[in-house]
């Protein structure tokens, strides 16, 4: 234990250093440090598009190859690529960005399974997080668009958080593109037949979502969005 740790322990009157670290008040400092490091590094990355998707997708899967191709195409339009930093679709997207010579960012998080950073992230843009909510702030704040590949609960969580924040005008609007019409059709049908029908969302809220099946359609959706709203995809 360091002298600083002993002083903090005395101040908090805890029995051990582990007790202090588990204290809710003390956690604030860890949370603050993650925000500070994230803001400092992410504020320098330039315009980027985030690509989400399953960590469990295998390299031989066609969706893996599609994510790689989409990421490569995005870099050829001057954007960098942000992912969750792990395997599967995230690895494919970082690989495509790397092969395209573009910025390749990984927002990694420590998990008991699945997650380990992939080798295609720029060495100075590989960030580690303990808190999902801090990580999601970085996705929302520094992305000029979301490309959502097939995935699980985590992918759905990130997609619906973005939709909620845009719908409630807590963040500015940006393109949200779901890749794989056959994968997403069931969810979209349910949203239309249940959420819209029951009045839980407006039919206009569906305009926040674009469906794409190819790199060309993804790029068209991004470029059409910024042309339509006369916005520049910069910070």
C-alpha cells in the first residue's frame, strides 16, 4: 500500500484498501478518469463511423467479410472507423479500416468472456473501459454514423440507446444503418406492428433507421444524410 492509499484509507476510515475501492463514492474517481482519458484521446480522432456487431461472428462467416468490406469502403471516403475493440464483427471492421489506411479505433471493455482487443486497432487508439455507460458516451459523442451489423444484446443495446437519444433530442441526429435486411426484418416488423400500432412510438420515428445490404448502400445512406441536412461530418 502506498502512502497516498494509507492517507485515503484513514480519511474514509475503512478497514482495507479493497473496501475503499468498492465504496460507491470512491468509484466516482475511477469513472472520472475513464471520461477524461476517453475525451482526451477521442477528441483527436477526426470524423468516424462506428460499426457494431456480434463478438461471436467467425472469420469464415459472410457477415465478417461484409463488415470488413464496409469498413474499408468507409475509410476510402475519408472517415475513420470505431468499434468495441473486440473479436468478431468488431475485428472485421477494424481490419477493414486498417487495410484501407484509415483511422481504426477500439473502445475495449473488460468482460468475463468474449472480449479481448483485436490486432487491427491503431496502437494509440486502443482504449480500455470498465464501465459500459462511459464507453457508450464515447460511441455517441464521437461518431458521425452508426452501422449496425447482426449481433446480440450488446448490439441491440447500443442501437436502441442511439435511437432513444435522437428521438428525445438529447443528441443531434445522425444516420443509423442496419445492415442485413433479412436479419433485421423481424424486429422491424414487430416495431411497426406493435410499437407504432400501440402508439408507443410515432411512425415518423422509423425514419431514423435505414436498411442496407451492401457497402455501396451504407455509403449512400451516410452521404445522403449529410447532403440532406446540409451538415458537415466533422466535430
